[in-house]
C-alpha cells in the first residue's frame, strides 16, 4: 500500500474532530479510537480487548496507554 491519504478537520469546538480516509483500501482495515471505517457506526465502540461497549468512557479508557494520563 502506498502512503494512506488522511484528512483531519477540527472545527474549533472541544471534542469535535472529523477524520476522513481518502484511500478506500483502508475502509474496514483500521481500528482503535477512530473505529474501523467500515461505514457502520454501530460497531465503532470496540475496546482494545476486542469487546464492544456502549459507554464512551469505557471505550476511551480501554485505549489509554498506561502512565500517559497521569
């Protein structure tokens, strides 16, 4: 794969960032805090252990790098 094309947009509001993948080969092949880009928002809250949650705080905390938020 060549360098992926990614666009990050911040509208100036707290907690509101939009990220767009311009390379369709990435759809469904990414994971983490941004979801998997498969077009289904219902499966975007997948925690780092592979389990799903409906709680945003649990989702975010699962991706924390130990010692990074002290």
